[in-house]
């Protein structure tokens, strides 16, 4: 019975960690960090078109992304590193 409870708890913990993962962030960290320091990217505040141009250039230079991954990454970049609000 104890082993059953342990297995149940482990399964619940695994589900919780899967739900909290952000695939867009994982993609950003996995793909972009292959060539760039992530701090360099985090300091840029580009709009969607500018990020699209950057990612297209990176794909031309060998970054491997599907069209779906590219869209996911663009949305992540704009949401987290888009233009700063005007003051």
C-alpha cells in the first residue's frame, strides 16, 4: 500500500511539473542559447516585425525551427522582450 501511495504522489508531481512548463520559454532557451547569450536577447525590445526579421536571419544561418515553432517563439519574444511602454 505504501508503494502505491508513493507511485500516486510521484505521478501527481510529474503532472504538476508538466503543466507548469512553458514550451515557448523552453524553445527560446534551447534554440537561441545555442549561439547567443540569453542576456543579449533579453535586453533587446523589438516589435513583432523586427523579431520576425531577426528569427528569419537566424533560420537562414542554420537555426532549426518549424513554422509552428517560429510563431510560438515570435509570440514569446514579443510578449517578454517587446517594445518598452512609452512614458
